[in-house]
RNA sequence: CGGGGUAUAGCGCAGCCUGGUAGCGCGUCUGCUUUGGGAGCAGAAGGUCGCAGGUUCAAAUCCUGCUGCCCCGACCA
């Protein structure tokens, strides 16, 4: 992609409303545009990152055995009256009327709707287990949206719903999603720690929040320091192994870890002082088991081997892709800008032409650009007529993992400079070597 | 929802107290010179001063109401 043909409205100065680093950087890097309190447009650069985040989420959901569908954003109030939540949910739910004065709502979550879909088709234990998910926009009319995408009112959520014939089955479904979450966040470069959590309005009695440690996190958290060194299961982990899944979950829940709501100061105090980690964190996901809370009132019943119909056991599992963008930035940034992990970077490579209009640098950049494009490597070619310093600043700000600096100085020796944004390291190599290094 | 702020050019701000031609920096546009860490010179464009009332000869400025947005707290993927 040529920058001259792209839409990258970067800001040199920080908009005054942005308090935390991620919000500031997302605005400055031209990733998002606020349209109302807690409501944002994703600009091209932001959308690229969101797409990469969603791709990872999808791959790991699918790997764990979940099946994707897509439910609407607008729901009928009647569905929510069945579960009793139409009254219970309160002002966070955006309620609207259609032209026939029917009560509708913009979905804050989808337990009711997925239960309705499930009960319409599934009757037998033979069709279980089942885990259905979608990635869809949600609206929660937060009293106080803040920190940009971190706490918006409209946000993208991956929500999965598991259906099992009994508690043991539901437990395995919970464990699989638990492991999928560990892998999902790890692939984005994030170290997430599962913590015992409140269940809130979703209900149920078993729940973990996946927390990414960051100084600007909204949650106060307490955990055992050893979690920082735990190894995340590999791609070859067997999601069908009941014992295997349980063992992983047991390991990841064996040490103390809790958010402030569930914090047990006495238990925490029993840890060796050097193992106590008291920090702030960002909640990037949450898993719940809530049994028959929705299936019983909504009559989502399945017949067991004995022919008796019973309410299906359910769990729900959320990840906030739009929140992951700021969460990743909070962890990976410096004074100059964002430092994207490769897996979620909007572009993998930035080519900086340090003397635009000079025939040798122009030609070298064109060759690099087409070679990388031919290999399908996401490349942003900074071909604007700007001075080198300005291009460096832009590239650092938007955080592209690799920069190829093409200037007359290096070209005189047949070299370009390959710079790693993550640690600032750089080396002089031939264009061919640079391409080889980048897999092209 | 309680408390506190704020609204002037795309962004950051001054002007308001003490009413009288709307300003600065950055960015944008044109030209020339420049080109390895946000260039220099010269010129130019760009604002119903959030909205609605009121006071006044005259309102960005004073008064009233409304709205948007931000921050702190209580609540949340």
C-alpha cells in the first residue's frame, strides 16, 4: 500500500480528551475517530488491527471446536421478557421502538437469542456438546464511557455459548474455552491471567476474568507471581481430552488470583511476600458457567439417554476485540508511539523512502514494495514528499514492526537499513537480504 | 447517577475579568531552496466564537436556559 493512496490522518498534537496512552496513540495514529461519547469510527489503520485480532480469535475458537454464526444486533424485547432480564437489565440496555410501536433493543449480549435458536432445533443429547459463537457489535449504555475504545458504549464482542447435557459436560466446555482464551491472548503477545470473578448480570456461579496486567488497567488485581512464568498450551493441545483440559485449567487456577471484588486478603497474605503480585489489569475476556439459568425459564430442553427432558447446561464466553486494541497498546508502546506485536500489526513492513523523488531511492523502494506485495506481506510504502525525520516519526508512531530505510547514504554501498520497531535495533543489509529476512 | 470542568480555524490554545475590526502555534495550499530523526524563506486560504433567548447603540466577552464533550466517584466485555 502506498501511503499517498491511503487514508492515514495522523495527528501531531495530542487531542486533549485523551488521558491514557492507548487512547492518545490511537487518535494520533489515525486509528479511530470519536463520533459520540463512547462511540467510535474505526479508520483504516484501526480496522486493519481489529481484523487481525478477530482473525486470531476466530482461529482459536474454531480450533477449540466452537462453530461460528451471526446473530443480529437488534433483538425483540419479548425474548428478554422470557428470561426476566428485560426488566432486570436496567438503563444499560438501549431500548427502542419500531414503527409499529413494538419494543426492541440493541443487544448488550445474546444469551436469550442463542437459547431461542438452540431450542428451536436441538432436542436430543446426541446433538451435544455444542458451542456456538459470533463476533458482533454490542451496545451497553454505560453511565460513563471513557478511555477511548477501552470502555466504549458500542463495542465488538466475541461471545460463545456452550450447550451440554450435564454439569460434567459443561465443565469440559468451560475448560476448552478457558484454554482457547489462554492461546488467543498469547498469540497477540499478551500474557493473560485468569482470575476468579464476579458473575454480574450474566449470572451463574463459576467464572474467570482474563486479565492483562497494565498500570492503566481499570481493575485492581491480586495474584501469585508465578503466573507470569506459566507456559501457554501449544497449538497441538488436544481439546477433546477431558483430563488434559482439566489439568491445564487446574494448573492455571491453582495459585491465588483474584480481582478486587473477589479478593481474599487473608489468603493472599499467606503467600510468600516475594510471590505476592498486587497490580492493575485490563479485563480482555470472561468465561461463565451458569447452568440452567436461561434454559430453564426459556424451556431449552434436551432428552437424555433415559428419554427424560431436562434443561440444557450452558456457559457463555466473551472476548472484547475492540478492547484488545487499546489493551495491546497499553502493553506495547513507548514515547514515540505504538510497538505492535507482529501478529496484530496493521502492516508488517514500512518502506521509508528517505529522499523521495531521487531516481535511485525511488527505484529501490519500488522494487522492495512490489517484491513484498507479491509475497502477500502487508507493506506500507511511505512515498510522500516528506523529510526523513517526519517519516521516521510517522513510522514509529503507527508502530509497524519492520522498517526498511532507503536513503542515498546506504544505497551508495548497495545497502538499506532494516529496523525493528520493537527494540529499535537496526542493521545495514542489501535489499535482497532485507527481503529474505522478511520472508519475501 | 452524584461532584467538578470545558466548548473560539483540522489539532493545541490565547482573548472573556474591565463589551467596541477574532488572534497565536502546528497543520493545510502555492512557489523556491532543502532531504538520515517532525526543515527554511516568501505568500495564501480557513472561524454563524456549541445552540437558543435576554441586556446593550454594540456581545466570543455580561445574564438565563439548553446541549455536547471531558475528568473524579459509584457501575461494567
